[in-house]
C-alpha cells in the first residue's frame, strides 16, 4: 500500500526521490511551482528540458503527459514534469487532470522512486477549483499508486490547499 501524506510548504524544499512539476507544454519554465523549481533547481533542469524538446517534444509536452529530468540542485533524484489542463467551466477536462497524476506515477515507478512529492496540479495559474482538484488527486493516487512507490506526499502551499486535501483524504 502506498502511503499518502500531506504537508504544508514549498515543494522545492522537500526531499524526495521524485518531485513533480506543474509545468506547461513548452517545458521551458513559467510561474508558480514551475518557476520555483527552475529557480531553486538551477540551469541543469532547463538544459534537460530543452534537450527533451529537441529530441521528443518539438511541439511541446501534451496536456496530461509526464516526463522526467534531472532534479539539479533540488533534494531529489528526478523532477517529473507534467502539464495540467486549464480549468474550463464548459468543458470537462478532469480526465486530463487524472492523467497527470497517473502518468507522473507511472514515470516515478519506472524510475524506481519510493517517495514522490506532488503539488496541487492545475489549481494555481490554470484555475482549477481547489476542492475538485484535491478530490481528483487523492482519488487517482489511491487508485493507481503502488510499488515501488511507498509514499506520495502532497506539498500544499497554503492553509486553504492543505484543508482541501485533508478533506479529500478524510472522505
Ligand atoms: N510549492 C508548492 N506549491 C506551490 C508552490 C511551491 N513552491 N508555488 C505555487 N504552489 P501553479 P498550475 C501551488 O500555478 O495551476 C506555471 O506558470 C499553487 O498555490 O504553480 O498547474 C506553469 O509554467 C497552486 O495551488 O500551477 C504553467 O504555465 C499549485 O501549486 C502554469 O503555471 C499549482 O499552481 C501551470 O499552472
């Protein structure tokens, strides 16, 4: 059984085998978690992302997919970049958000990661409602996480996000 834990804080300060980045399809950085990961992780991560763009993702990483790079100076072996969907009130894009968690965990397992830290994907710049984003995250991890992943840690930036994940976990 994979353990699900919640902590409040900055994901770039975490120690884990893999840290998941809420990236955009360019893989070339941005704001939010993405900006923080590149700032604190250093230029090695961007160099690896550029190489991936050149070798595999000329048109960018599609929404819902995940790919790993070095973690540079972070206290992790890998950063797993995934692209969340932008929230839409008229289109149900929740399968794409499910896919971000599922694909990130698939990549983590392939890498042999035992501990994986996730941010609340899509709930910042991409506008996904926090309660729904938390429910999807917890439900998907419960459904798909397994060996070698022993711990999935959600690293929530503020009290509101922490409370949403705690509620989803208690359900
Ligand atoms: N540690 C943990 N959580 C954080 C951190 C941090 N250092 N910084 C922000 N959060 P976002 P998205 C929370 O916007 O919605 C970027 O520009 C934040 O409060 O980082 O998937 C990318 O390049 C929120 O709850 O990601 C894309 O263009 C959650 O992390 C776009 O934003 C996700 O917020 C992706 O948007």
